[in-house]
C-alpha cells in the first residue's frame, strides 16, 4: 500500500480468519499501551480513563500525566508507527512491523524509560483466555499492514456514525471509545438509574454495570473473555439489565439477530457492507435497538433525548 493513498471503499472486506494472527497480535500490543494509561490515570466513570480514542490516523491514549509533565502514545496506521510525544517536545517512535509481543513490550517500556517516564504495568493481558505474559509472549508476532488499514477504515467510518448517533442524547453517555481489553469500538447511554451489577462478573465489569445502560459498537468477532468467538466482525447492541421482551424484538426488519451466547443483538459486518447505504444501515441499527431497549426498560426518554428536526 502506498502511504497517503486515498481509500476508495470505506467498508472493505475484513473476514476475521484472513487476519486473525494480526488481530491477536495487535490486540496484545494495544493492551501494553492501554495498561500504561491504566497505571498512570485516575479512575473515571466505568473505566473511561483507560480507553483509547480515535484520531484521523489511528488511536491514541490521549494525554497521560507523569511527574511534572505528560505524554501520549499514538498508534498511527498510516505510517505504521507507534509514536510517543511528551509535553517537553520529545518524540520517539516504534515501528509497527511483524514482531513478537515480548519484543514490542520491551521496546515500549524502554522508550518510556528513555523519555524519563517511570511506569510499571501488570504484564498479564486482560479479558483474554489462557493469556501469556507480555514479556514472555513470542507466539504472537504477526502484522499484516494491509489488513490493519482495512480494519482501521472501518473504525474511522463507524466512529463518525456513532458521533452522529450520540448527538440526540442529552443524558449521561460515554464518548466513542476503543476498549483495548475487548478490542471493540463502543459508546454507552445511561438511564440515570442505579442497578445491581452481575455478582459473578469480574470487578471491572461490576463497576461498569452499576447503572442501567445501553451499549452499542463494532467488534471484529475475536475470542471474548468468556472464551466464545463470533468468528466474524459485527455491529452490536445490548442493554443492561435486559428488560423482558428485548431479545424477541425485531430490529432492522429482522436483519439483526439476538445471539444468546453474547446476550446482545448482532448485525454482521459483511451484511452491512453489501447494503446500498452502509452508513444509513449502521445508524438505523443503533437507533432501532436503543429505542426498543429504552421503551421496554421504561427509560424517561423525554428527559434523556433531544428531538431532531
């Protein structure tokens, strides 16, 4: 691929099995940078402080405080570089090329030390079954730049649609965030009412599910923390706690299906890409699923939503 090439198709083909090795490696690389942010930032609403955000070129940690200054770690999927930039003007980079997670972890930590940022992270990956410590993982070492670019185009386009989707909701809602634990792009709306989180869930999920919420986003279909995989990319939507009747609702005239394994509605990416207007289809999916959830859960929609002309 030529750097700076204008993309033709914002909804390219991306079957999971065609880039699974790269997806698994990239997932772990992002966890390394995400755990740096986790170690140095204070807790914020449902772990919003640890998420990555979308930029025109990739994903960023945003500003991370450390000592008397701050720094950011940016994944650039056009240059295929991981950039480190600090408030004193220093810039360093690590190349995104095929290399082991162990090698990537060492490069990241060495770069931070060189720049004067002292940080220690938990080397065990999160939300990944049978995980290998970052510093010991020589198994995952793939990086298909073409596949990463295609995945990135989908992230970038979906983020724009999700920003439009967010615009009519005036209640508490999250920004559009990329969660490096589960490797998905997400935004969440809240009813304003507390709820009882699932007692059997991990601690981080109990904190995240302490209020009634509706979440939607894009997920490439990789193995979840429960060890289940969808095996294909999909847009998703779910509500917690789930009201009676939600799973039997017809969404997008039946194009979206409720998956019992994941407890959410899924709309396969491949089906979306084949439609005449994928942007419109994705936006309609998010809106339809939210409206069904909010109605069945008796959310105060008059107080939470702004009418759009």
